[in-house]
């Protein structure tokens, strides 16, 4: 009972913190838009200026919505991979899934040169296919090799190989396409268009609901596949669903926001540390909530309040996630030495 009340308190606190960061992120900028201004506009008591309305609806709200989508999706990918491979260092970035999505996006940005709505859909589809291909390779390897560390190393090799191919594509690409890809690879939450945000919402929200429904199944996988089979869990179907949802979630975020590092691997461990629980029925929504808090906070930091400059979001998330991964490695080594 005490554990349950502590978990509820932490989840409520994270929810309140997310609301506070959301309002702060909306307000920050050269043009001030307060919460009272927004509420007055919605209730008809006052009107926002045309400039304020454009900034709010075209820039700030889509940017925060993108941060919320990325913050919810990437930790789910990491949590599923860590549970499936039973490796705390597994995640879409480490296993090469994000690199596969980056390769698909590179084909569109550097090679195809599509524009408009064609580019929007082709970017998403190419990223899904790239991420899915890497996931299928990992699935094939996992059938033949049971050592999770070997699978992790192979995922890193896949990532390095795809990075090498992308480098070759950059070398032979035109200057304008190369500039666009380099900017994309730094990561950004502010370049997502309305059409892209619509695709993100329709691709991510249903899959997040599916992953929540599979929380109990993940609890069974945590004890090993043989034990999970005795519980009636269909391992092959579960693997396929986990790989498909991870590929689409990671691919969608990578396609439109660029490769965002360390959120997928670090945030699930943050949620475990805060809740001190391994029950995925609690850990899954807590990871989503923690990820949204971290992403909105990262967005605020990346905008360097008080200045006119904006940092790449990937740099900020890496600075937050790297200490968590280092702490995790140190704690694992301590546990092995005991």
C-alpha cells in the first residue's frame, strides 16, 4: 500500500511538473504569451494580437506537441527493447533502429529530392522501412544467437555500417541537400510542419495504447521466454508486435525530428529509479510521463532563454542522458562484483 501511494504521488508530481514546463515553454520567446492571455482568448474575455496568435498556433504549440510525442514514444521503444533483450543498455539508438530510420530519411533528403506532401509521406515511410529492416535483422539474429550482449554489439555494428553508408551519400550529394540533411541530423522540434505533426499523432497515439495494453505481457517476458510461454504468452506474436511498434515509433520521431539520442535508453531507468518498481503496468505510463517532462525541459534549455540562439535538441538530450547511462554502467559493475 505504501509503495502504491508513493508511486501515485510521484506520478501526480510528474504530471504537475509537466503542466508547469508546458506553460513555461509556451510563454518563452521574444513575444510574451502568458497563460492568462491564452485562457482569456479561449473564454472570449480578451483577444490575442494577430502576431501572438500566429506565433502560438504555428510555432509554439506544434513545437511543444512534438516534444510531447517524442517524449512519450522514445522511452516506450527503449523500455520494450530492454525488456525483450533483458539488457539495460538496449534502446533504439544503441541497437541501430534510429540509424536505420536515419538511413531511410537520408535516402529521401539526399537522394530523392521530393518536396511538399510527397516528401512528408516519403520521409515517414522511408524511416519506417529503415527502422523496420534493422529490427528484422535483429529479430533474425536473436533467433540464432541467444547471447544478449552479442545482439547488442551487432546492433552497434549495424548502426556504424549505416552511418558509413550515410557518410558516402553525403559526400556525393549536392550542397543544398547536404545542408538540409546536416541540419536535420542535429535534431529539432521546431521544424515540424502541420502535416508532419498530423502524421506523428496518427502514427504514435494508437501504438502507445497498444504498448500500454501489452504491459502485462512485458512483465512475463521479464522473467524469461520459457516462463512466459508457461503463462500462455505467444512469444513469436509478441516479438513481432514489439518490433513493429518500436520501428514505427522510433522511425516516426527520427524522420521528422532527427535522431534524438539517449532518451530511449535513459528515461526508462529514470522512471525505475523514481518509482522503485519493475511492474510494466506502472512503469510504462511513468516512462511516457517522465519522457515528456525531459523532452519539454530539453526544449526549454535548447532555446537558451534570454538569447536569440537555439541549440540542437540532440545535444541537450545527450547531455541529460549520458550521465544516466554512465551511472547505470557503474551500478551494474558494482552489482556484478558483489
